[in-house]
């Protein structure tokens, strides 16, 4: 005797979910700098690791960090992919055109990476180790999307 297969039901839902959360002192300082077109990282006093985005404690040493240092808006592409699935852009509420690039960027002056959008007008230019530069929004407001994307530079 075989068990009857359950009937599959499809339900369409529209969800409107908004979150508000405190970013903490390190991220507040970081985003205030972004509003001025400045990037800074926190440095661990024990192992000298420079964290961007900043965090209050070193992930390796578990010690508090309070020494800030400047970080360039140029860096190296550590990993990347081209995404062919369109998503809703959190900033505009509109679908993000696909394909688009995502990459891990290690900015000069930081030891950690940022996961950010990449300019994929010419995906053949994307490669691990490529030099990239941030493309900034004209009107900065102190948010991670003040950097529109990173583009490959010669």
C-alpha cells in the first residue's frame, strides 16, 4: 500500500517588512565618516588587524578596539560573481536590473573585506586581484549605498 501524495498549494503573499535597528558607536562613527566621503577602519591593539566595516571587538583576540585609521576608497577584488536574478533594491524599492556583480573588496588600509556591488558593464574586466575604486553617490547621506558600486581601474 502506498501513501497518498499530499496536494501542493501555492499561496501568494505580499509582505511589507521594515527594520530599524541601532548600529552601535563604531558603525555610527563609520557612517558619519561615509556622509563626508571618508572611510575609516578600527585597528586591534593586539594583532594589528584593521576591520572595515568596523566592529567593537577583534574577532581574533576578543579585545576592545578604539583606534581608528583612514582607509582608501580603492582596493583589490578578492572574490566576485555575476548575479542573473533580479532583486528588489532596498534603496529604491524597484527591481535591480540583472545581471549585476557582487564582490568582496579589500580596501587599501583594511584587512577585512566589504561585500558590495560591482560595475558589470564589462564583466570580462572582473578578475580576482583586479584593482577597484568606489563610485560615490553625488549626495552623501551616511549609508553604505553612498558607494553605488566599485569599478575596475587600470
